[in-house]
C-alpha cells in the first residue's frame, strides 16, 4: 500500500481540483469525492494520513473526516473459492481491523489458509525475537491482518515494545496474553531458534505479507475500475494506471522475493 502513495496523492489532487473549496458546499462535495479514492485502502495507515491531510486542506475537523472515511464502503474484493461468491475483505490498519464478514475457518480457501499461517509465523517470531521485531515495526503496524486475533496480537506486541524496547520474549508473551487470552498459543509456536535465521525469515514473511496486501489492493482497484466504466473517463484512467503501477511493483517485489533455503 505504501507504494501506492504517489498514485493516491495524484487521485486526491484531481478530485479536489474539481470543486470550489472556498465554499462550504464545495468542500463537502470535495470530501465525498476524495474519500472514494481512499475507499480501497480505507483501513490503512496511509488512508488515515491522507484523511488528516484532507481535513487540513478542506478546513474540517480531523475526527470528522476520519469518521466519514470509516463510513465509506470499500469495494468488494475477496473471492472465496469455496462458494464462488465475492466476500468483502478488510484493508490494513495499524494494525488492521479485519472484516467480520471474512469466511469462517472452515470455508477458507487454501490460499487464505496459507496467508493466515504466514501471519501466525510472523507474529510468533516477532515475539520470540523482539530486537528483530523492532526493525519490522512498520510491517506489524501496517499489515492487513486477516484475523482479528492476529491484529490484536500485533498491536499487543507493538504496545509492549513501545513501552520498553528491551522487552524480553517472556515479557512480550505475558503482556500479549494479558490483552489477548489466546496469545500464548500462537506466540510460542515459532520453530526458528537461531537469531540470524530468524532475521531472514521475518524479513521474508514481512515481504510476503506486503506483497499479498498489494495484490489485495489491486483486486479492490479492479472492482473500482468496473464501476468507473459507467462514470468519469478520467477516473477510469486514474484507476487503470494505479493498477498498472501496482502490478509492476508487485512483479518487481516478487522477482526479488526469493525463498529462503
């Protein structure tokens, strides 16, 4: 999602330029239009940052804009192959707030099962190697966690490290368990013991999660592209170019994303 920054900024500028920002009515319409640009990533830190910027540009209260962002409906972007129907999928927050409408465990596709397994491994290793976790705090904060439990654990780990950067694994597990009763079962199951190996694995998993989130953003933008076919041609071109740029970045990341031997 971070790689979409220039695209999002350009999209917001285009939307705001269409309205008279000197009038209350113009600012209101501009906000409504601009928030549609943020809809595919509405739960992310990036979206919140831009929402705060919008508040300043439109002379509105930050909380009011954040509240409006929360109301915006994100495009439907998760396909559960078990039933062939589209199911909404959450975007990233800090950490994310996974959509309660994600399919239940028994209905998950193998791809989704793999994704959640990667999340658990990442969280377990971060708890076991706090110093390395600090180097990947941005990943813990910005990942689009596909389970609310994982999102809560990421937040618990970050909270513990923010209070004491020298926290031990035991302290992290204890603090996380106090906040999330099921924490210990996940945070103590990582199998890597060597710190050097753990650094490699955590970096690999962080990249894997980032690429997955970018691919999810592409799917969301494709849904928006379908809707834009009937509307503004300029908006269609903007979304199309966003997809192209993100796909190019995904390919670049995938090429450099080599399996750990």
